[in-house]
C-alpha cells in the first residue's frame, strides 16, 4: 500500500516533459507552416513583378552601333530592374519575333505579305519600386523620347491589378499571422503553467528550507528554455521534411524557396519557443512563490 501511494505521488508531482515538448512542437510547427506560406507569397510576388515587362520597339534600319547605344542608355536609367534575368533587358530581333509567332500560330504571314513587318524590340523589366500607374506612364514617355525608339508599350491595368491584389493578400496574411501568433503564445503559456502546477509543492518545499527566489527559479527556467528549444528543433525538422516532400511533388515550388528566409524563419521559431516557455515559467513560479499554503491546494 505504501509503495502504491509513493508511486502515485510521484506521478502526481512529476514534470510532464513529453507533453510539454509535443505541445510546443505542434504550436511552432503550425506557425512555421504559416510563416512558410508568407515567404512563398513574397517570392511569388517577386516572380510576378519580374514578369511585368515593357515592350520597347525600335525604328527600322538601325545599325548595330545605334542599337547598342540605345540599350546602354536604357540600362543607365534607375528604373531598370537589374536583379532580374539579363540585367533587366532582353533583345528580340524581328526575325526571332516572326519565328516565335509562326511557331505559336502555325501561320507564316511573311508568305502573304512578302516581308517581315515586325520591329526589333527590347523587353524591359521595371524595378518593383516603380510599379505604379503614374510611374509606368512616366517611364513610357521617357523611353519614347530616346532617339531611335519607335514606341514603348505595356499591358494597361496589369500593374494596378497586381498592386491591388498584393495589398489585399498582404492585409489578410498580416491579420491571420497576428491571430495565429497570439494563439501560439496562449497555447505554450498554458502548457507551461499546467506543467508547473504539478511542481507547486516542490517550489514551496524549496522556499520553506530557505532557498532564495533566484535559486528556486533557475532550474525551472533552464528546463523551460531547454524544452522550448527542443520543441522548436523538432518543429523545424518537421517543417524541413514537409518542404522537401512538397518540392518532390511540385517541381516549381523550388523556384519560390529561399534558403536565407527559411533560416530566418527557423531562427524566429527557436526564439519564439525559448522566450514564451521561459517567460511563462517565470511568471508561473512567481505566482506559486507568493501563494499561501491553502491556495496551493
């Protein structure tokens, strides 16, 4: 009977280490998935904006030297997206344009016309900071002033549509991220408080034998930090495994993956798990240190 009582008391006062780690892992894994969604949405925005091109059509019968002078002048302008492919500009000759048109439509228009009426052109990638209707119009007029440029054009309404959609998606993601972060904080906080509830008599025993508050808190805070980091590590490993599996199923997903941003996300997850676990434990211990014996039961 005495052995049973001792075993039962040990279970009652034992620290639920596994339960704490599982709770922290699940909470951080969920917030990690959402963080990954935000990263991919940012990368998708970059891809979409990089594909916003302005067509610059050149006058006919330009020499190679004149064409290169126009190209260099365009590249010197501050609105060119130098971070995109080919330093933001790509040359398409009228012969290349004709071949592409014939390949897509299957109709050789040169047989009917007898000549190639298309013009040599540049596809120009505009820096995202200039992606507004007013700026695009200003750039269009500036390009058309260049000697040798026949016309500059872009798909009207596309920039505004992209900006509006990205703004809406950004606000939705921000709201959901705030709500999810609050939920994770409350979940980990409650988990740590429940875990320390089973240790309240041990805390009081240490207090009764004369241990100082800092001495009592130290082992509990160190354990909370270790559990927070352990849960974060497992969550990061699970998140990495999910990414790898998703990339094998969806090949284009690798285009959106950014290793640097993923490492920042992993660091944020570890810091979140550590801070919430330690802060929650700190306030819970302070609470039990100031409770009366009757209030502990």
